[in-house]
DNA sequence: TATTAATAATAGTATTACTATTAATCAAAA
DNA sequence: TTTTGATTAATAGTAATACTATTATTAATA
C-alpha cells in the first residue's frame, strides 16, 4: 500500500490551507503551544500573532476564528489516531490484544517519534483532553456538522466499533461504547489530574490508572 | 428528619446571594432561559439585562462573571440531584433497583413537580448536558476548586459510589464509575441528539436508549 | 520593465467584559 | 419630621476581544 503520513483535513475548516505555506505551518504549531499555555478561553489571535511576530490579520487569512482553528487541530489528532488504530493494531494477534492496545493509545500521550509533523505531541494530547469537547458543545453544532468536519471523529469511532464487534458480535452498543471510551479517557485523565475525588486514582501513575479502569469497563461490557 | 428544600450554594460563588432578593431570583431564572436559548458562549450579561429590563451592572452585583453564574446554576442542580438520590432511592428494596432508578434520574429531565424553585427544569437539564463540563475544563480549575465550589458534584459522586459499593463491595473503581455514569449520561444524550453516528441510538426514544446503555454498562461492570 | 496577482500589515469597528461614579431608595436616628 | 447613613441600581464609561476593510508590499508574469 502506498500512503503518505500527512492528514488532509476537511477544506471547509480553514480559509487557506495552513499546510501550504511556511507561515501556515508555524501558525498551527505555535497555536498548539499557546492554547496549551493559556487555555482555549484565554487564547486569542492577537496573542498568537504577538508570540510569533506576525499580525492578527495574517492569521485570519488562514482561519475564520479560533474555534475553527481548534477544530483543525482536533481533526488532525483524530485522523492521526485513526491511522494509529488501523496500522498499529493490525499486526496484533487477536481482538483482545487489539482492544488493550487501543486503550493505551487513547490514554497515553502520543510519542514524539510517531507521525511527521513537528507539533508538540504532549501539548496536543493535553489540548485534546481539556478542549476537545468545546468544539461540539456549542449551539452551532448542527451547522458545523453539516460540513462533515466531525467526520474524522466519527471515522475513528467507527473503527473502534469494528474492533468491538469483532470481539463480541452480539454486543448491542458498539458505537456508544466507542465514544464513551474516547470521552471517558479524556474526562478521567482530567479528573485524576485536577479533581481526583471524582476518580479512584492515586497520587501517581494516573495514566496507568485510567488505562486499567477503561480496560475493566471495556472487557466487562463485552463479556458474553 | 427536618429539612427544607432549598439548596444553599457555596457563598464563594456569588457576590450577593441571589436567593435573598426578588431581583436575584429573577436573574437566575431568566439566566437559565437565556443560556438555554443562546448557548453559554453567546450568553452575555448585557443580553440578560435587556431581556429582563434591568441593567448589566445590577447583574454584576450578584455574580462576578457569567462563568460563576453557570457554576451557581450547576451547583443548584448537583445539590438537587444529590437530594433526589438520597430521598428517592432510599425506599427502594435493593441495590439493583436503586441503581436502575439512579440511571433514570441521570438521563431523564427533572419533573416539573419536583423541587420548589420555579426554574425551567427541561432547560436546566439541557444546560447540564451541554454546558456543565465548561465550568471545570478551564485553566483556572485549581483556583476555582480551592473554594470548594465543586463540592456538590463530588458529594453526588460520593453518594453514587456508596450505592455502587453496596452492590459490589469488591469493585475497584466506584468513584470513577460514578463520574463516568454522570458524564456519559450527558455526552451520550448530546451525541444522540446532535451527532448520532457516535451512538447506537435510533431516531426516537433517545433518553430510553441512553438509560438502557448505561444500565448495561453499569451492571456488567459490577458483575462479580 | 510594466503589469498583475498574491500576500501581509495597518488601521480601523462592533461587541464583550467589566468598573468607577453617580443617583435613587429606604430605614433608622435625631 | 427631617436628616443621616447605608443599601441598591443606573449611567457612563474603559480595556480587551473578535473581526474586517483598506492599503502597502512583494512576487510572478507579460
């Protein structure tokens, strides 16, 4: 198979493809750093422009607003995760091993070696945990969804569904369990970091804890 | 036992107790309606003031900002849910029946008859589904949490934990499963309404679907 | 070299979030 | 009853944010 490791995100998300110019690439790279530092609410195009010595208007030529920029970043992440799910799990022996590896992919930050883009993967993972739900928990979700901009998330969910169904074809809720796995990975990681009383995590090994919890949840759900 | 059905929310959340004046009560009531209509991002104090024929500054005398106002509304909801969990489940025969009723409380909008405040319960439930995660998924979560303003959520979570532990004392993740139940109720209801491909819900009976899914998840997790 | 096209920077505006100050109301003390 | 003090709300702002129209600059092509 011939494939290139670049994830083309839906054209509707940007005004101008950030991958097409050096400035565009720098905007996305610096945006990931700054959203991680400030949080999405405090992140503005003006601050980003100052940070990278360009102008606000130049950034607006690539993205309509910061919400679309976040959506672009998350689309990249979801596409990349789908890629990992497809190609990293394929060689594994059985559906149990595949599902276990899947949980590790969802809970552990991406490794720096994986992928080609020089985005900070640690930061990206933290952004996914803290900010991802903000792209769909909005009044405009219907109009946004019409441009298929959530397709990478749905595709990832569909892939996980396939794994679930191949492990237990009789299971009634493969899609819901998939999205629950993804969302719960995020919420439990966030809670274990910031509101630990909402979890059973200890002071350390929070990632391991969440992985253990999700595996328990997943395999018990899929028991015959 | 002597109790009154008014949920005193943490004083740190407001500048002036909205329950203490007629204007304060009207502000909260109208805020619920307007957040539901506009979504939290588009909701502003200026719009709320115009809606109810008062001034922006008057609202600022009660709440520092709209984030605190949302926190106030959610605290009221979480306290009310804990009340329902304690007093509605208590008469039920066994832990299985209690957990089943719990899932129904989490997934179904509050009934208008329940509680005393004349908040729109349908709107409130929809706000909880769509907006609740926005109060903790922020950079300032640590400072916010220091004032114990998430205590009602943690208390609710602790109550559910007790139910879980009484059903299966050996279960390893009672708190995480509790928060997962709450969060998943919200995310699956949202997805079934707006991004149905992320679920296995059909065109109708979405609430029933989510309840069925959560019960399956819960009881399989708690199997010995 | 002149012309056109692409790109970025300047300089705005409208809205939002928030606050300092002033005005109005009301209750208690003189 | 009037005066004072305290509480409350409204006016009129400011700083920051989100976004855009226009101008300037650079690069490509005729």
